[in-house]
């Protein structure tokens, strides 16, 4: 028995990184997974490998959401889970951030999450209830210099999560958020996108950087975030809604002098 047997779950930004690991784990736990992304080739290849469905979905575009859920409903007859995982990061000091760049980050991270809840919640309600997991960040619960647009959207995702939890509970829909610290994906480790790079070496270099910053002494792995998303999507979290879950190796636990 899988923890998600009989469930139909859309995962956005699932072509790589944390979304890919969520798609892999959810499929292994028995879910029909809808792999959604703008990286069509990678997303389609993953879906094929998993026996899942790929849909092109730019999360900032409402029309894309409408067609993605139509395709999912046609394939599986229902949708009862959503992981809003797609996100982008831009580095800039606030005073140097062009408005276009700020709005681009808002469009994907914040509007994307809003449109996901708005479009998919009615289907989940029609299926008799289910779960939504929004991907915020540790920068959704604290500040971080040089990522102002990103941190603002991730704070907003927590606000959306709490309001959605309040509004959707009566329809049997639980809504929670994951707040990862640094995780070894292309977002924190762009060398993963460079075919020439020595990936093991760059991961080791990141671990040694985070050894100094993070109590657990290393960068997080996307598989670890996927296990948290599974917990929040499965019955294991049946009495939990409206909450942010920090998964950061203890980075936010406090200041340490040792
Ligand atoms: P990643 O860059 O490897 O993956 C992001 C995925 O989102 C990619 O597949 C990308 O194509 C997709 N995407 C981007 N824009 C999209 C759009 N408009 N529509 C649909 N898909 C889109 O990085 P990741 O670490 O796997 O990121 C996953 C989530 O985790 C993001 O929301 C990110 O903000 C969050 N996060 C990451 C870290 C980290 O250190 N990696 C830390 C905290 C939170």
C-alpha cells in the first residue's frame, strides 16, 4: 500500500529539482502524478519514465492553468492534490532591483501560487477533499539580503497558505507550506545545469560552505523536501492545516557561538 494510492496530484515546476523528487516519490507512493513545467522536454521525459502525465504550465498564466486542469481531469477524472512548487530566484539589492525583475518574481512565485489555489481548489473540493502544499522558503519567515523580491513573494506565499487553509477547510482541503533552507538544486547550485561541471565536487563545496552556517552541517537534498511534501499530502498530516514547515538543517534555530 502506498501513502498516496488513488490520489491524483499536480506538481508544478516538476521537471527538475525538488519538484522532480516530489513527482518521483509521489508516483512511488501510488499517486497519479501530473508533471507540470515550462521545461517541456525534461518534464515530458520524466513523466514518461514515471508513467505520469506531462502538461505545459506556466504558473503565472491563468489560461495555462485552465488547460492543464482540463487535461488532468480528462486523463484521470479528478484532481485531489496540488504541490505549488515552481519558483524563480533573482539576486539584487532592493534599491538596484528593476521593477520588471521584481514583478517577474511576483508573477511566478506569488501569482503562480494564487492561480494554483484558485484553479485547482474547486476540483479538489469536487473530489471530496484533498491537499495543497505551497512552496515558500526560509526566506518566507526571515529576511535575507540580496533576495528582496524573492523573500517578499515567499512571505506572501505563507499569507496565501493561511487564508486558503481557513477558507477551504470546510471543503475538506488542507493547505500547508514547506519552507526549505538551502537545497542542492539548480537554484542554489547552478553548476547542476552545466554539463561540463563536476557535480560531486560542487556539492561537496556547498556542503563545506554550509558546514559553517547550518547546525546539521550540510546543504539539504531535494529528496528530503519531497518527503516533507509527502507527509503534508498524505493522511499522516490529517489534522494539520494552515502551517509553515521549516526544513533547513537548523539554520533558523538561533544564533550559535560554538
Ligand atoms: P529549480 O530551479 O531546480 O526548479 C524550479 C522549477 O520550476 C524548474 O523546473 C523550472 O522550470 C520551474 N519553473 C520556473 N518558472 C516556472 C513557471 N513560470 N511555470 C512553471 N514552472 C516554472 O529549483 P528548486 O530548488 O527545485 O525550486 C523549487 C521550489 O523550491 C521553488 O519554489 C523555490 O523557490 C523553492 N526553494 C528552493 C530553495 C533552494 O535552495 N533550492 C530554497 C527554498 C525554497
